[in-house]
């Protein structure tokens, strides 16, 4: 194979963006071969805006069975990500899934194991991993420049949404249509970057408020506290109901503090370990010499195109994936744990009881107000492909 023929399942907001850059030939070694959507208006859009060579389908399985594609980008509502990744894997078709990996970890785990069994190249659209700012942060933390981690804090409250946004679709902000709110819709990238940089917490205590600022079923305001294996702690705060919002990520280690805000990363670097200084200093109020190192990143990296190019390179040349599909479960695990902690009003250890989570989720799906015309039954994906 010297060219990957890509199909897209779902040409709504995200899918149409992928279609545009593929259609413009911006991915080396790939061609947009087909698109699929159940909405005739989106297929009309594809006819008007994409090359005549791009085939259009109204049934994803028919497209997957057509022999026209080698790989697929799955850009449909959250519940259906695992279904179509597995359908592709069953046919030996490589896949990228839009975030999140699914709505619940049991579903995502089944998808990951199936894709591995079938031997396909499977990637997550974790486009923020291409951002040089977050790559630099991870390099510093993983490389030990901060020493032992002590605390992480992420305030990500610049997701402001109006009621009109939530009224724009019957599936939106419902348990049966979207499977959650700000954690599952807006924050998967931050949850992924958090664990990608700092590792997974061992337990979570979260406080999700449902319909706090909007007339919706799901969470639009969250404050969560986590603990790590080494004793470090973390706080994650997010909402869609505050304006102006903040996006500030702060990591503290024994060798200093890193703060990311906007396009700037600042490393306040200690000359010596604060833990060692505390043990050896003869002054009760001693201070450690500290020099800030400032890095500014105006370029956000190749983003979605970068992940797609990396995916194609993995298929054609064996390049290592930047967003391996199996890592999609990590951020989802954290958001599921936050939901479950709130529902139980208690701490939740990681790993948690996936069957209990699904039971609690299904209780909310059963009571969901989503229009039944677009309802997604929450069940195992087994047998649906």
C-alpha cells in the first residue's frame, strides 16, 4: 500500500473539518475516498464541497463493506464510537476515533481489546498532544526536571456555553444522547493531557453539579480532588457556566513549579530540592533561590491534521502513534470516576467497579429527556458490528 483511502463516518462539525483537509490533499499518503452520514443534508454538503471522486453513503456498514476504504475516522455521537471502531476492526479497516473513546470504560475496554485482537492501527484524535506547549510540559515532568510531584491543579473554566447551545439538539446534554456534560464533551482533551503528563490518580472525590447553570440533565459544574500513588494530590475544576473563564494548569514538584496559562509556560526552577532544603536548612523561614524560565508557544502544532498524518504514517511506515487507541480509556476512567464519586457521594478508587458505573448510568439514561428519535441504548457493544 502506498496510499491510504480514508472514509469518514459522520460529517457534522468535526467530521466535515476532517473531510476538508483530506479533500485538499493536506495529508501525505492519504486520499479522502468516502463519507457517510444518516442526515441527507450533510450528504448534500459533501456533494457540493468535496471532490466528485468522494463517494457518499447513508449507511456506515455499507461503506465499510464497500471495499472503497482502508481506514476510517469515526466522528459520530459518543455512544457510537466503539461500535464503529469495532465494525471497522472486524473488516481489517484501520480507525481513528474522535474523543472520547466512549461513554463508559467497559465499552471502551471492549473496543480496545477487539482492535488489538484484529491487529488494526487504532488511534484517538488527541490533537492537543501535538501542541508544543503540552509536549514541553510532559517532557519536563517525565524527564524528572520537577523531581517528585507534589500537587497538580487545572482550572479549565473557559468553556462558556449559553442555553441556546444546549437547545440546539435533542441529544445534547442528555444522559441517553451524550452520556454526560462538560466532562465528556468539552474536557476529554484536558483529562487526557492531565494523565498523559502526570499519570493516573489512585482515587477520586468529585462534586459534580447537574444543570447548575443551565436547564440540562448533565453536569455543567465540577470540582474534583484526586490522590496519586506517591502521595501527591490534584484538583480539577471545570464548568460551562462562567464568563470570563480561566485555563491555568499548574504542576508543583520538589524542584519547582510549572504554570501554563495561555500560550506561555513558566518554570519556576528551584536551585535545590525543597524537600532536601527543608531537612537541612538551619533557618525557620529560609527561602530557596528560584529562577523563572519562560517559554512562549505561539504555534499550537498541527492539531487534527497532525494526528491524522501520524495515523497514516503508522499504517504506511510503522510510525509510533502519538495518540494510541488504547490510551483513550485513561481520561475516560477519570471522568467516569468523577461521575461515580458524585452519584455515590463518596471516594472512588481507580480502578473502579465498571458494572456499578454502568448500572448508575443506565438509571439516568432510563430517566433521560432526550428525544427518542435519536436515543442511544446503553448496552455492551458486543454483537452490534
